C-alpha cells in the first residue's frame, strides 16, 4: 500500500491510474533507468542482459563489466552458496519471488551489504522467460 510523505498509508484511485496498455515501452525504460535502487534484467541462468545506472554506481562498475556475466562475479565468496541457491530456485521455476541479503564487492574488494529481491517473469510465445532483480544498498541499516 502506498505511503504518503508524512508516513501515512494512502490508497490510489484505480480510476486515476493509467491502464497497463497506456504505459509505453519508453515509460518502462525510463522507470528502469531512473529507479531509486539498482535493477537488472537477467536470463534464467543469471546472466545480466540489462543493468541500470543505479546498479552500476552501487557496484562501482560500468555496465560493460556487468552485462553478459552473472552477478556471482561480484558476490562475496561467503555469500555465493545462498545466491546460487536462490538463482536455481528461480531458474527452475520453484519460486516466483525470492529475497536475500548478501554482500557485493566493489572493485577494490570492499563489501557492500545489499538486499536482493528477484521476480521470475514467465516466458510467452513472444518473449523468453527472464528475471527482474532489485538490489538495494542496506549499508545504513547494517551500521545503525
């Protein structure tokens, strides 16, 4: 449920919302590119096919270093077993949504605690199955 600026729960008028058909590909791309947290689109095997600017900034890497690779390459070694397990659940269709905390490594090796939430988007005749991943920096929460 949406929360207003003053922290109160609010509801949206469904009549005022645009229909899904009214949302253009450009609108969706803009939402991806300008999201307040890191986002990635992954093939079912975990290979990144798209990453947004916020994820690149969070990881301190350009998109070219992330695309075509799995995010396992930047996952802290101690966190790899859980991350691989979550990916296997999604790829195998046993889970539609997963969430876990792990640490990603910056280029110098500094760990960044993150919350990784992933949704599986089933394939259709016009589109292959893929995963949508949200990556949130939780450093402040871990330090506080």
